[in-house]
C-alpha cells in the first residue's frame, strides 16, 4: 500500500508539473500579452493541485488528508497580495481553464479506472454486497413477491462482527433495515435467527454445512 | 507525565501514558476523551462514488467523445496561427550580427547595429505581435526573482530613497539609491528592433510599431506608479537617485511620451514580470492592422535592424525575434491540442477495454453468495 501511494504521488506530481509547463511553454494570452510568467505558472499549478487533491480525497474518504489540503492552501497563500492581479489576468484565458481541466482529469481517471478494474476482477466483500443489494433492488421492482434465495441464507449465520470491520456496516446493521421485510427482501430473510434478534449465535444448522463448504471453496479462488 | 490518546479507524480510543500511576491513567482516560462532536468523532457526512459499470463506462466514453473534438479544434486553431522566428545572436561567423556579439561589453558607448534580412512566405493578417525571445536566461532563479522593491516601483517616496534590502547588491551606487533597484531591473533587455519591408521596386518602408498596450492592464495602472504623483516632473521626482548600473539612460528618460516614462514604461513593466521558464518570449511591439482588406504584413522580403546592446554570449544564451499572429487560445502551441486528442482516445480505448473486461469477468460473481 505504501508503494502504491508513492507511485500515485509520483505520477500525480509529474502530471501536475509537466502539463502546465508544456501548455505554458512559449505561450501568450489571447491578446498577445505574456502569460508564461512565474506567478501565472505557479497559480495554474497550484489550482490544479488543489482540485486534484480534493478529488482524490473525496474518492478515497481519507479524512486525514484534510491536513495536507490545509498545508497546500497555506503554501499557495505565500504570494497573497498580488495573486489577485495574476488570477485576474490569467483566469480569463480559455487556455488556462483547458489546461486545468486536462490536468485534473489526467490525475483522476487512472485512479477511477484502477478501482473499477479491481471491483470487476477482485471484488471485495463490500463490493459484492453492494452489487447484490443493487440486484435485489432491481428485482424487487420486477417481482414484488418475496423470494427465497436459499444460497443467501448462509449469510444469516455469519456474525455481524465480521462485517462491522468494513466501513458503513456499523450503521447498516444498527439501522435495523433488515427487519423491514415488507418493502423488499433483505439479505437476511430468516426472521427467527439469532442475528436478527441481535443475540449472539449459539448453534449451527447441520443441513447447510455442505453448502457452506462448497461456497467457501468457490470463493477461495 | 505524558499521556497521549489517539483514535484509530475502528473508533477504539487507546491511551498510553508513561510514568503515571494506574489510578491517574484512569482519570486521564476520562478527561482526555475527545468530544463527542461530529468533527472529532469523524462522523462528518462523506460521499464516496460507487463505481458501477453503468456509471464508469458511459463516463469514459463521454469523456473520450468530448475531448477528441476539443483537441482537434485546438490543434487546428494552433496550426492556423502563423509564426516566424529568427535568431539574431550572431553565433556563426556568417551571421550579420557576429561582429556585434564579439565586440560587445557593458561599457561600450557606441551602439553596434546589424541588419538581418528574412522572408515571409505567407501574409500575416490582423494584429501581428513582435516578441523578443531569450534562451538559457533563468529569470526564475530565486535570488533574482526576489531582487526587486515593489513598493519603490509603486511610487512610494520612502522606498525610493531607501530601497529594500532584497535589492542588494544593486541597491546603492556611489552613495545614491538606485531607482529602480534590484537585479531584475538592472538586467533589463535593451536591444532596439526595427522592421522594414523591402518593396519589390527596391524601396524600404518602415513598419510602424506600437509600443503601448503591451503590458498587463493591472501592472500598468495598479502595480507600477511613478513617484511624485500623476503629472509631476519626473526628472525632479527622481532627483538624488542613480540609474541602474547596466543602463545607458536613467529611468525618467526611457521614452518621450510622459505616459510611458519612468516606472510605467511598458517595456520595463514587461521585463519586470519575470518569466517562469529559461526559454521565454516577451512582447516587444504590436503591429496594428491597417484595414481589413490588406494584410498587415504582406508576403515578401523584410529587414530587421538591430541595435545590439544586450550581451548574451557570456552565459551562452540566445536572442531571437518572433513575429506571430494570435487566436482565442493564445499563441502557437500545439501541445494542448495533441494532449486533448491523446487523452480522449486513451479514455475511449480504456472504456472499450473495461467494457470487455466487465462482460467477461464482471458478471462472474453475480448471484454468488457472500459467505467465506
């Protein structure tokens, strides 16, 4: 994970510098005046950086990165008095906006593509649950009668402790959505299981053990 | 006694103390607990995009389809911009400016002139912008960038007499304060470039060059002000100051036009806006269009007369003159067009690849249970 962060940072830094550099190299404004001066270049790079970091923070829900964001805002405040002049002169150039747009997209798209690939090829439990929830929702529209998905009954035997380690499950479990069986078939269809009553599970059903081992094997590869 | 408490992602609060008795740790546990606010307990509303095939794949295709036409538009626009560049440093022995480049020093009193002829293959319409370009000139060197006094340039009387310490060693000369002080002002570009059109019948026509309207409006009217008020006598206002060491004329003699003299001289302002990269161009003059029927610069032979004052050989720099037309996206820069086309096509291809992967592997775990 550290190596991955380092690689992402390297790539983002390179993109964030070289795209504005190449866009400003020997360029002028649309009325002929200079735009490739030090402050405009810095402004362009800083703005791209802020947007990209905000996008990355949002996409990964890392609250601690807010500190990094604050640091960047402070750094960009190092040329405060005349940044208004520079901003006024360069931010009315379509060139500048296009460069910013390109840089941000170029930083965000690889991350999105990579995550999507991971979801497709190596879905985590979270992803599978989401997918099944979505399928359930879709099928609920098609067939309002409650179904009996026998395979999924295995899940009722899983303890919610295992799920609670993934983000969001604490709220999901304690929100008692499982008990609203009239609206849609939920993950846990058995009403009388110990889990639904929020009691610790004390027994195992023998008949379903064969299915369980079969599914465990299927998931292992 | 030091006790620190931290909160990891699961929400368990751990307290580690050193040198504290057990009872005190229990007390400090209670008092060090973070407040139960949304911010401190990390319960802020958050949004995380859920990447499904239904959202990601159309997004990729749409981005690809949008970027490619934008890129093509930018590239075509850039190609339609006409640009002509000529290097007049005089490095080669065969170059007209070779003699000037060899003989030049900062102390020479007689200016050296050289003429270069060139040819324009296409007529240039609308306003044509004349730039001077320098290479290997690091205007972005940190000590150089700091070597200026902005309050002096803003017309502040006190800073005029006492320039800031950042200007050293270009702050004082023979016990008088230098106006404008600093290394940036001292190294101002002082070549004079003139353009002549050689008519087919042999006569030379000088092309009129406009020297105003080349600096940023905010620079000219806000950032740079002359001392002594709006209509004061500039010579009197600058009395008691010395000109920068490498200048031939003092700052109040830069131009006969009082609106372009002193600190608000536009060549000076353009130079003081330091460039970000070591190869840069700065606007020198504007050739206004005459009327809509005739091209501003017709096709043909031209002569560039250079009053060669600026030495660049010592740091192996190069000087060039650039003539360029302008479009809505600025000067000639095909990079953005090419970048947009590339990114658009890569996005589109990526969308196709992800679509294939999604079809082959994505539905494999549909309907599968979540047991493990």
